[in-house]
C-alpha cells in the first residue's frame, strides 16, 4: 500500500537527525530572520508576512529543526518562488535538508506560501504563549480570514464558520478561505482539526447569492468556475491528512452535510438537523455523498436524504451512522471539547498513519466521484429547474 506521507516523514526524520545538534541560531534560521524581503513577495498579506518574520526572532522556545525547516522552505517559496537552485551533494546534510524542504513545496504560489508562513508563526506564537502565560483570545486568532475564526490550542486547530447572521451560508470567498485554512492546518503542529459553526446554525450550505454574482462571461462561465471551485474544495477534504472532526452545533444543510462523509468524527448537538434538499433546488448530490452516503447508511436511507430531501434529526443521523455521537445541547460544548482535548494528546504520528491506512485505499475513487459530481452540477446549475428554485428562494425572502 502506498503510504506517501509516511515515507515522506521518514525521509524528513533522516534529514532532521543530521541537523538535530544545530543551535537555535543555525544557518537554517537565517533566511527566516532576514528583514529584507524581495519585491516579488509583495502582495495582499505582505504586512502580516513581515510581521511574522519579525516574530520568529521573538520566540522564547526553540521550535525545533522540523519547524525551522518548514519556516525556511516557506520563506524561500514566498520570496523566491519554486526551488531554483541545484541539489546539494549527498554529504552536505544541512543544505540538503533545507533544499529538500524547499523543493517539496513544488509550485506552491508565493501568496499561499506567505500565508502558510504567517499561519505557522501564529501557531508557534500561541503555543509558546500558552506555555508561559495566558493571552487574550484575540491573540490566538489567525489573521487573514474574513469569514472564519481559526484558533489553535491544546494541539487542536479549530476552524469556525463565522457568518452567524447568514446561518454560516458558504460564499465563494468562504470556500476559498476554508481551503487555505485546511492547507495551513495540515502543516501546523496540531494533531486534530475541528470544524464548527458560530451561532445557532452549523451551516445552511451553499450561499444562494453565489448564483447572483454573474461575471461578464455569463452564467456558463460562472458555472464552469464554480464546478472547479467545488471540486477543489472537496478534494481538500479527501486529502486532509489529520483526523478531521465536525462539531455540529446546530442545523446543517446541503454541502455542509454531504462532506461529513469525509470526516473522521461527527459530534452533534441534539439541536442539530441534517438536510440535503438537492431535488428541491434542482440540484444533485456533491461532496462525494453519492458514494459515501449509500456506503454509510445503505442505499435506501441515502436515497431518502439525497433524492427526496428527508431532513434527519441528530438521533436519526446517529442511527444511520452519519453521526458518531449525539450530546444534549446544554452540555454539548463542554463534553465535546473535554473529549477532543483528551484525544489530541494521543501520539500524533500514530493517529495520522492510522488515518492514511483507513482512508488511502479509497482516495482515488473519491477524487473520481468528486470530479463527476462537480461536472454534473455544472450542467444542473444552468437548468431551468435550478434557476427557478433559486429565484423562488429570493422571491420568498423579498416577500418577508
Ligand atoms: C451559477 C452557479 C453558481 C453556483 C455556485 C456554487 C458553488 C458550490 C456549490 C456547492 C453545492 C452546494 C449545494 C448546497 O449546499 S444546497 C443547500 C443550499 N442551502 C439552502 O437552500 C438553504 C437556504 N436557506 C434557508 O432555507 C433558510 O435560510 C434556513 C432554513 C437555512 C434558515 O431559515 P430561518 O428562517 O431560520 O433564517 P433566515 O432564512 O431568516 O436566514 C437568516 C439570513 O440568512 C440568509 N441565508 C441563510 N441561509 C442562506 C443561504 N444558504 N443562502 C443565502 N442566504 C442565506 C437568509 O436569507 C437571511 O438573510 P436576510 O437576513 O438578509 O434576510
């Protein structure tokens, strides 16, 4: 079986053994501490990036060589782009470790590398802060996200959907921010990653205003770009390497329900409901649910949800195997977070490798299903059935 991440990690360990004896101010660190930042790195979050570069100097604890290599690689990628220097010789261990780390980032865009650098430093700051003194909540929040609140504490990265007034409906910006957040969480020091919603809803699914923002290229262009966005979004969940937990604090609709089939644990408040009204919207299933739901709950129950839009209570979703455990709403947060904090202390590598063993053999299939579901939806979005359903939503809203 191809355990790609495992062999990559082994290679990393080999390099790290070679540099383990380096002092904190090793050559690995030098580029990360340089204050001069090339013009090519200029962009939206340049200020955050510069500030993160400065913050690395102020860390009280040596973050260890693995993290220093990550910082080095992200810094180089953010300022110079893809690795462009010849591979150092076999016995030049330190420079080879640095080169490997940079080269492993492939063609990661500079902007993403900057953001990941900022996120990594922010995670380091909050873990070093929490080990010395308690800081206000605002300090632990990740910068750079408008629609999410992201915090890292107790080895748990929490991604909270943060549009409570709109029931955490997912705008295109939100899909993109979630992808960035997952990318950052996959690389940070957390052991598990948690999704939840702010306010009374977990999420009301796709924000239907996504249908109203039509570009000059017309609705066809919008549908085409949206299908790519959807496919990329779901791919991030399929590929996510760490245990992924949904803390479903309230009702969940549409895509926020379907992707639960790609999560490793789903904890639900007894206030939560699970609703996929695709036919009502002239649409079809996504998030790989056309495959995961029949597999989880059997075809008969999957059909009730995905074709006929039957809304499940938390108890019903538990009985069908979509939900891991249901908690009374009054004690939901306390019970769930106590449980997750205990889980997050389990050995990180063992958990990640177990996830790979459990999930890897289906990955290729899931990617193919995701591509097919997205392709079909691209056509559906242009159908009269879908347009009429979206118009109905807005005319009902206008009458209120
Ligand atoms: C050309 C192609 C472009 C497509 C782009 C697609 C990109 C990827 C798509 C992936 C496929 C995903 C599919 C799905 O998720 S299908 C499910 C879609 N969701 C819904 O149909 C839910 C719609 N909302 C509702 O039915 C109700 O709002 C709800 C039952 C959730 C709550 O009702 P309640 O009465 O309690 O609250 P309000 O309706 O007053 O809501 C408060 C405000 O929030 C707005 N809102 C809520 N949900 C949505 C939503 N999904 N889209 C847009 N707006 C939403 C609601 O309108 C209220 O706003 P105002 O205060 O301004 O009135």
